[in-house]
């Protein structure tokens, strides 16, 4: 379980990952060094799994984002687990319960790229594709 001070630090880092520790320190009433030590401890105990940058996919030539559910053929489960990291299109891959086995978030250049990607994953099972048309901010 996480203590209330660390939760406040996490909340600030999640809303602005580039916020200086000195700003967090002023808000919480600790020193910047103490904030840095707490963050480092949360990294070490894997409360914080990493730091990332949110990129505008269109600036990278990605014009289609899609959610694909994949129902793996029983005989292809292990093969997919070994192969999915080689698909540069897959940004996130979740193993889920329910009718489908996997949910993929994919980035694609255009419709032709989408068709080629669906053809590639069809070796592993049946898929359903939903194209993302807008992202709502939390």
C-alpha cells in the first residue's frame, strides 16, 4: 500500500511528468531532495514502472490508430506470444478474459497498412478491428 505523501507525488508526476521536484516539494512541504529520494524508492520497488513521452502519432506518419481484438487459435497461442513483439505496429498488447484472448492497440500509416497488418495477424486467429476516430482527454 502506498502512503498519502507518495500518492500526492505520484498524482503530480502523472499529471505532469516533467514537473521539477522543487515544485512538488513546495506543494507538499518537503525538500526537493526528499522528493527525489521518494521517487527513486518508488522506481526501485516498481511502484513507478517507468517514465514516458506522449507523441503525436500523425507527426510520425501514423494516420490510423485501431483497437484490434484477437481470438487466438488454440494451436497458435505460443507462436503469437513469441511473435507479437516483432510487430512494430503493436503499441500495447493485453491478454484479457472473455471471448477474445488479446486486445491490441496498433498504429498504422494508412488503410493499405491496416489490411497488411490484419492479414499478418490472421495467421494466429480471428480479429475484429475498431478504428479510433477521436481521443477524449481524462
